[in-house]
C-alpha cells in the first residue's frame, strides 16, 4: 500500500471563477455564500443548463486525488 500525503490548500492560492456573493475564512474553514439561482447543471430533464456558479480553482498534479468536505 502506498503512503498518502495530505496537503491542505491555502484558500488565497485559488482563483475564483464567478465569485460568490460573499466569502470569508474562519480558521481552517472557508465559508461561501453563493448568489441565488447561480449553479452548475448540465442538460437536465427540464432543459436546465447553467454554468455560472462560483468555483475556487487551483492547479494540482493530475496524477493525484483530491478530497473535498462540505459542512452545511
């Protein structure tokens, strides 16, 4: 079994695609409030297709995995 290495992303290293309504860092957490009606949907049964949601993007090695957690 290979050893897993964990690196925590620094939020300020990311670049926003469609910035959210508000965003703030609280300790290790990033609290994001998106604008109502903005989202990412691709070809739903009801012909919804949206690509205007907020996303924090960063470069990483394509040979690694990414784990993301959400607390609602």
